[in-house]
């Protein structure tokens, strides 16, 4: 073993070693360059972002004490009464929380249905018209990029305060994101079933129904569920601009310094999102499990 | 035209029998497949009723929406292009620094939250729950809190994005670490390396490309979310945008939206280039 290793001539060994070291040096320089670029960018961004570390250090006690202040006063002796005091408006908040969840649900449903209808026309492997495809993809991009709060603000002006504006705003955003994801899922399918249906004389609708749909249905459902969960989370801020849901109360509580209300509502949102997270994850795992069998 | 049969007709029963499991579903599956659309539809109807969605408002609402859109043309800067450009710069700065700080914080934490590198299960559990809690609160709410701490301005936005992304990135990084191949780490340990060396040479080379891809992806999405964070006064173009919508200056709204679209498309282009350069053509998200 050793002899075979030593059998490499000294000159060759030296050349190899030199090559290795050159390579290592080159990579070092590369990482240094990346770090230097990053540092320059940080400096520029710091100027634009008005980073003021001294201010942060001075006021960080505000941050920690804020969490101290929003903590409810709970004592062992009067635990029940204290909790009741903390959640004095539990029925009202629960109703608003249900509002938020239902707004997210309706918006996800509308957005997913619209995205479902359009995605097959936007996928490069199914749709024939290049021009139509380009247009739909740009529409998706527009709906995805314009922030949903901007839509919400405009809809509140147009449709009045209330959940309708929230539903529409989140639905448009969902349409944009799901449209992109659905299109990508369709573009990644196995084309053989599609060709099979096509060769037996199937038209576009039949090709989609029997060739493409069985392959993508489960991933569509899991994307939609994931989006639902995200929408519950972002639906909780829609209320800040008057688009319905629990965000309104949270916003008022933060702005008017009703400290314990803030923690009560936040805790409710976190628990609700966590439950959503667990439930949708279960369903998504089951869906993807089915996918593997197929 | 004569049909050519590949399979004699009498065999079809046998074939059907062999693939019986593809055609017969259990009663539960049938019920589920039948009931699912009804449940989805029923819940939607309940939601419409519960939220008391006013259908009568849709007509006039669409009419006034049409008016807004008509007002958007032609888009105009309203005479303060410099202000808008500065706000856009702030937005980019918020997204960049926010992502960077979140990465720097989340990276070490994620090792404590990953199953295969956590020093103790209880530490892992505690850190996981912390990350979940941080993630459960929207960036906009963090922005409200930080506006109270460091005052109005983009710095509050940076901190808000940094905190809320620490939760998300910490979770993603720890999942990447957990899914890494154990063999490389074991071989470093077997040749006498310490635990730290094993992580450096056995684990990092595997997870770094995945992590880099995720960071770039989050940077892209942060550029999008930094555009709205200004609504609560945390810097960026959101402040101008919300003011213009409230004052019905829709030509300026259109201009700001176009600016956002162009910037986001530009950033997307750059970062997807970088992502492909780092992890190859097939993206891992």
C-alpha cells in the first residue's frame, strides 16, 4: 500500500501540490472578493436605511420592557379570575378570528379556482398560443408583485370598509402566486399520458382532464393548502387598513397601548396559525403520500 | 379502417382483474371523494353568510374601481421623482439588510434546532417553539413594535424584517441540516476530527448551496414585503403609496406600482441568475 503511494515521482507530486495550493488560493480570493462586495453593499444599504446602532442600543430596553408590559398579570391564587380579566373580550375576539380564517378561506378558494383555470393556458407544454401564454404569465406576475395591502387599500376605497375588500385583495394575490406555482407544476409533468390522450384524438379539454390533471391534482391541493395557511397569517394584518378580521383590534390595541390586549390577541393568532399549520401539514403529507404510490 | 387489437378481447377481463386495485376504491375513499366538493362549497357558503358579504356593493364598487383605473393614466411622478427614488432605495436597503441580519442570526441558531446537531433534545424543542412563535407574527406587526422602539424610519423596517425572517430562515436552515447526508460527517469523526470539524467539513459543504438558494429566495420575497412595510411608518415606498391611495392621486399610485414592478423584476432576474449559478439549473426550494 505504502509503496504504491510513494511510487508517484517527486516532481509530479510537487506539481500536484502546487496545483492544489493554487486552487485553494484562488477560492480564498474569490471568497474575499464576495465578502468585499457584500461589505460595500452593506455600507450603501446602511446609509439608505438610516441604520443607527446607537439609537438601537439606547432604546433596546424599550423593546424588552415592551414584552414585559404586554405580559398579563397572572397569580396562582386568582388564576381563573386573572385569565378571565386578560381575555375580557374573548367572544368578540373569537368571532373576529373566525372572520379572519373565513376571509382567508374564501380568498384562497377564489384565487385557487381562478389560478386553476388559467394555469393550463399558461403552461408551455400544453398551451399552443405563445402570445396568450406570455400575457397570462405577466398577469400572474402583476398580481403577485403588487402588495396585497395596496389592493386592500384600493378596494376599501371602492367597496367600503369590511371583509369584502380583504377577500378580494387576498384573492388577487393568491391568484398570482398559485398561478405561478400551478403553471410550474404542469410544466414538470410526464408528457406521455398527454401524448397518449392526444393520439387517440382528444381535444385540449380532454388532454387536460385525462392526461395532465391526474398528475398535478395532489400537488395543486397541497399548494392551495399551504397558501391558505399563509393567508390566515397575512389576513391578520388586513384589518389594519380596514379590510376586516382581527387585525383591526390588534392595530388599535398596539397603537393605543392596551398592553395586555396585545398579548391576548397575538397569542390567539399564534395558536390559530399553529393549529392551521398542523392540520394542513397532516393533509399535505397524506396527499404527497398518495402521490408517491401513484 | 380496421381496428388492430393489441390484446384479444377475452383477455381484458383478466387484465382488469390483475389491476383491480386501480379501479376499486374503499368505501371511505368513495365517500371522501364524493363529500369533499360539498364540504368545500358548503364552507364557502357559510363564509359568505358569516361575513355577510354585501353583494349589492359589488356593482358600484366595480364602477368606482373602474374610475380609479381610468385616473391612473397617464402615470405621473407628481413632481417628486427624487423622493420616490429615495423611497425605493430605502426599500431595497431594508430588504437587503433585513435578510442579511436574519441570516447571520439564524445560521448558528439553526444548528441548535436541527435534530442531528442539537446538543440536547430539550434545547432543540425550545428553540423550535421560539422560531415558530416569531414566525407566527407577521412582519408588519413587528414593524409596529419596532417603530415604537427606534422611532419612525427605515431602521424599524430593517429590524422588523430581520426578526420575522430569523424565524422562517432558522426553520428552513435546520431542515436543510437535518436532510444532509450523515456519511461525510461520520467519516470526519472516524478519522479523528472533533465535532466542530465534522460540521465544518462534513456538513457545511452539503448544506451551504441549499442555504444560499433559500437566502436569495427570501431576499426576493423581502423586496416585495418591504414595499408595504412603510404603511405603518417603517420606511420605504409603502408610505408614499398608502398616502397617494388615501388622497386619490391614482396617477402617482400607478407610477409607484410600475417602479415596484420594474425593481422586483430586476432583482428577481439577478437573484435567480445567482441561484442557478450556485445550485445548478434545478432549484431546491
